[in-house]
């Protein structure tokens, strides 16, 4: 039992069956976890009290020796894995003093190792997401060390590469969502394209976001700034007018063939998912070709073997004539070049 202030009470009777007196290994902790699990399954009312106790223990980690902390971390990881504990107990680790002295991060290493060992990183991610903890793991470090780089280095060196990659991934998902939100605001304000392009390029650099990812974000942002006409015969005209206006912005982020292909697939997906756009696909691609957003090589590649299955027969049929024209134009320019040699 803990006395007020988190020290161990002097008059406490220690029991022989104690996690802290046990051997420091996973098997021993798994055996303890089974006992807790069975007790709580049998006496449901213990669940809440047990969780509160663990939260308290985690708050006072400094009262324990390193070996005792290791055992508690292993046990907590196993109990999180088997559902005896809820991931909200981890809130205690964000205590300022524990973080400052590096106790939280060291404890988290042992805890996540045993948790991932019982389950896998995906199960851990699901549990963290349920209690909105999926974006808070960086807070295990003091403010001046809260970077993906620091987190990644620390946990990878401790043998938790999966956790490092998970946090890196969460971070980039967050950055992409942020980028999309900001882009939509800039578009609805009518900001100049050159300012938007500058902002996007800075974000790409800062958050290590690829051009393929960016072109997909820009496409969906451009398409979501409009109330589309419900009539199929009118929507194509409306789309062409709107996309013509945004072509310079899209063209700034299709400097690689792979980005052009990504855009083509996004257009295909959009026209398939929004049924009144089905007939507009070819018109959009031709517009982008003329506006130098797309070039012939990616279009030909898309047509030949890089398209999605979604509505492919309709879209390939629509594109047939244009693709033939592209091929002829390509052949003509090749033979012109040969004659010029």
C-alpha cells in the first residue's frame, strides 16, 4: 500500500506472492497476468478498482527500483494485451516529473515490448486509438525532445522498430490531414496559386510528403470546393470550367510520371464513384493534356496496363480515339525527328 505522497507505508505487511518480489522475466509475469485476469473475470466489480490502482502505481514509479519498474511494465503490457486493462492507464506516464527524468520513456519500452510480444503492433494501435492515445506517444519525452526523429531513434535502439514506424506513420497521416484542411481553406479564400504552391512545397519538405501524395490531396481538395450539378449533361461542362481554372496548380505537382499516373487513377476513381461524372472522364484527361498537367506517356501507360478495374471498360472505350491520336502524334513526331537528322 502507498502512503500519502506515494511512499511505501512502513507498517505494510508484504505478502510472499508479490509481483515485485518475483523473478524478472516474461513467463513469470504472464503467470501473474493470468491470476489477475481470472480474478477480474470472476469478480467483475474488481475491474474498476484494479485499473485505478494501476494508474496510481504508474504515477509513483519513482518509488520503485529499476527491477520493480521493469516487472510492473512487463505485467502492464500483458494485461493491456489480454484486455484486463484499458490503455487509458497510460495517461499516468505523461506525468511531468516522470517524463522529465526519463522514467516514462524507459518504462514504455518494457511495456510496449511485452504488449507487442503478446499481440502485434496493429492490435496495440487499435487499443491506443480507442482512448485517443494514438497521437500522444511523443509526450513520453520532454517538450524539447518531442520530435519523430528523437522518438524513432530512442525506440528503434531499444528494439521497438515497429513502434517507431507506427509513430512516424501517425505523424505523416496527421500532416497530410492538416495539409488538406489548410489547402481547402486557401482555395475557398481564393488565395493566389503561387502562394498556395509555395505553402505546399514547404509542407512537402518539412513533413517529407511525396509529390504523388500531394497531387492526390490537391485533386480531392479541388473537387470538394464546388457544389456539383446533379444533371449529367451539365456537370461535364461545369467540371471542365472549374478544372481549367485550377490546371496551373495541379501542373505544379505533376513533374514526375508517377504523379501523373496517380492523378489519372484519382480521376478514374472519382468519375466511377460519382456516377454523373462517368461520361466526363475523357474530357477531363484531354483538358489536362492540353493544359500540360498530364503528358502522353503516363496516359498511354494508364491505357495499356496501369488503370484500375473500376469502370475500366467504359473509360477505356471513352479514351480509345484520343489514345490512337496520341500514338499517331507520337509516331509522326518520331518520323519528323528522323527526317530532321
